[in-house]
C-alpha cells in the first residue's frame, strides 16, 4: 500500500479571486433602485392615470358657481295656477331663474313637467292675501327656489350650483266665478 507520503499530490491550480468592490456594488444597487422608482412613478402617474372619482366630477361641476339665466315660463304665456279654495287663480306672466351651473339648467329643462306640477301644488296652498303683499311674494320666491332645487337634486352642498334667484311677474289674481 502506498503510504501517505508517496501519494502524489495534485497541485490545485490557484484561482485568483477578484477583490469585492463593495462601493461599486452599492452604487449600482442605488442607481437601479432610483431608475426603477422613476419608471414606476411615470407609469402609474401618466400612463395609468388616477383613481380619483372627484376629478371627473369636478369637470362636470365647476368649482365656483356661474350665473345662467333660465326662462321657465316665457313672458306672455300667462300660465294660470289655482289658489286655495278653488275660487281664485293667479296668472303668472313670466317666471325665470338664475342658476349656478349648466347642469342645473339642463335638469330644469328635462324636469319641466315635475316642476310645473310642484308649482301647482305650491300655489293651491296659497290664499289671495299671501300673493298680494311684498312679504308674501318674497316667501313665494324662496319656496319656488327650494322647490326647483329639490326637484332637480341641487340640495345641501350642491345648492350653490342650483337655483340662486327667482324672478317672477304675476300679472293678475282673478276670480273664476
């Protein structure tokens, strides 16, 4: 048997290990992280957009109310509404609104029948005395404003985009007997 001294030792080739440059590795990792973060930000922000439902709603509703004039009962149409008791009618020659948004104007146009029906319900509760003094007319205008805002859905925080002012011309209060 061969002895341990007799065994030829195979000389292992020495592999040169390169010195690890930790600073270079750290710089490469930081640059990769910055580039990755920037690309992710650009993709999410500009390509995918935002998931904010408020941004699309702000396009439909302006941030500050604008004033648009809406003619509801055109001058000369002489629309009649019955008053309380059924013996008197009020002749409304003109009714117009100042609204705070284009959306409210469109809502008034599409809900014309509902607004007329609500106006009829309002006037049927009024007496002649209420319609013939300034305080009564101011009350009617406020009630009409609230009524139209309720029908069109411009209540609460959205009220400033609804009906702002009511203009009316009552031509006569007449008896139907």
